C-alpha cells in the first residue's frame, strides 16, 4: 500500500467512529423535528403575516378617514379643523392608505408600497408629534413604521390565500 493511500485511510472516519455521531444526529433530529418545522413555517409565513397586519392597519385608518373625515381634520397641520382644504387632504390621505393596504396585502409591488407606506407613516408621526407631542399614539405609529420598513427589504412573498 502506498503512503498516500495509507494517509487517506487514516483521515477517513471509521465506521465505528461514524455510528455514535449518526445516532446522536438522529436523536437530535427527532427531538428538534417538530420545533424545527414550526420555526421553518413561522419564518416562511412571517413576511406574509407582516403584510396582512400592516395592510389591515392601513385599511382601518384609511376607511375611517373616508367615512368621517371631520374627525381627522385636527391632525392636519396649518389648516383649520373645519376648512374644506383639511377635509380634502384627509379624504386624499384615506384613499392613499386604502390603495397601499390593498397593494401590501396582495403583494403588488410590495417593496414600493411598503416604502410609500413608510414615508406616509413618517408624515403621520411628524404630524402627531407637532399637534400633540410625543404620545402613545405616536409611539404606536413608530412601531407600525418599523413593520413597513421591514417589508421594504422583503423579497420572499407568499400568496395570502394560496401559499
């Protein structure tokens, strides 16, 4: 036997050395199988869940701005709460929120829609801070902004109903 063959045999793991490792791996796989599958499913569905949640928040506020714009005119800076300009701005804002909600939930131009939603949320946060200071509402919207920003980098998409 040549010296190179002998060296290769010395480096190769022996069957008796591999058996304990294989048994340990099998035990770990059986114990972590369900947890691993749950983690995998959660990781796979997390972006979709984030899309649906962000879309629902945007749709909720967009709907309410369209149904009762007079309740929202107080958040429009530099416009009187009863002015027609404030009502028009709230109505336009509500439509933009609804369009973004549909796009995000459906996964249509997700990164662009999430980026526009993030910009809109920055506008909302600034408006809330200017009109009422730093409040729990402002901090809630900072959290929603974080979700929108997370979705701007998302490339994996699952269909909401079929995935």
